[in-house]
C-alpha cells in the first residue's frame, strides 16, 4: 500500500506540519517591487468594489483593552483632543468633532505611517490608479 496523504494518520500529519519550517511550507514570494505594484492594483480594485457597494467600508476589530481605552476617552471628553493630536501628526485638516471611528482610522494611519510608510504610499498609489481608471471611463 502506498504512503499517500489519504492513507496516513491525521495525528501524524498534524505533527509533521508543526515540525515544518516556514520556508518549507509557504511558497516563495515575488520580489518586493512586484509586490508593491500588485498591491497598488489590488487596492485600486478594492476601491472599485467599494464604489460599486460590493464590499463594506467599515473594518471590524476586537480588542477589549483598546475598546475600554477609546470608549473611556470618549466618555471623559478627551477623544476630540486625541483626534486633534493625530491629525496634527499626520498634517491633516482639523475638524470640530471626532467620532470614534474617525479617530481609530487616524490612529491606524499614524501607526502604519510610523511602522510601514511604504504601505501608506502603496495605498495612495492605489487610489491614484483607481481615479485614473475612473477618468478614462466614459
């Protein structure tokens, strides 16, 4: 009898998968330049889906500690101050009042800008690609 995946014990397969190194179990990725351009295309495609109402515009996150912090800031009347600080950090125009969602969005942008500014740039390039596609349609 051959030793195919179907014939093997599931427990044995699970153990083997735990022992595999990441480089053995995941395919190699393309060079970074290709990833960036394809990310821009993916982002542009998602903008089109958003425009068509095919995907939601909201993001969902579960984090008990952050939920307590953000709600506490809101209830203490300090959420607008945090929003103002983050807007200044990102060089964005100020607004009179901030929603929890807008502050969370700004905080995510600030975090990405700090940790992976290349992703912010890819997002901007993806939006530009999306708007260029819109301009060429008639």
